[in-house]
C-alpha cells in the first residue's frame, strides 16, 4: 500500500524521513513515498508527484510550528483532497500544534497529535486502509506489540530532530562577532 508523506521545511523533512523509515517496520505492506528518497535527480518531479498521488490511498502530513501556515503544505493538502487515489489524509501535529491551530485544506481532516496514543490510532488507520486496499490486515493485538517495540525509536528520533533544529535556530539567532568587534574587545 502506497502512503504519501508530505513535508515542508527542514524540521518537517527530517520528521518525514523518520516516518518513511519507521512505518514499514510496523506494517510491512506499507510502501511510503518520500520525495527526497523517491524522486531521482533528473526526474520530472511534478509528473512523479502526480503519478504517485494517483497510486497512494493514504497521505500523511508532518505539521510543525514553522510550517503549519506554509502555502505549499496547504497546496499539497488541496491536491490530495481532490486526488482520485488518496482516500485518507492524516495531518500529524508536532511541537505543540493543536488541531484548532490548523486552517485551510488540512483543517478538513481528522488530525493526530504526536504522542503514543494518537500515533497508535494513526497506525490502526493505516492498517485499516491497507485492508481496504486488499493487502490484508494485522490483528490489533500483534499491531500493538509491534508498535510498542518501535514507538520509542520514532519518539527518540523526532525529539533529536527537534533539538537539532532548535540548536540551528539558536545559532542563526546569534550572528558571529566581526573581527573588528573581537579586536575592540582585546584592546
């Protein structure tokens, strides 16, 4: 089952990358699409995206504090909303974003907050969508065990991505001191 993973911005991209690697560990029939991995250099990216959207039956949006108002994210959500292939769209909210913060096309979909209970609901929804695709379904008890084994890895990876992003933002906020300032201080 093809799952489209949407992102916008460096933090969201890192989180999407983690989901791309994590999802098939939980539900083996999941074949996620993540543009940096699945669109080769030289490919016509718009054609590849359009074709993939027609193949996918589920889309996941990685929504962070710095992209939830991003026009591109909402453009993709609108495109997926109108897509023939995608039947389910799940915005996953990271970094304190609440469902009431979401506007535009993403507001039309039931979202999930990145925490264990909601993420298990996401996994159950993907599992159910896989059964609708004729790919079979994993019994909930086994799904819960598998999820429990791999959840901490994803949670840790996302926390690491947030801390790296925050460090980058802090370093951006502090401009390097000029040679003149340093010389002034020494004198």
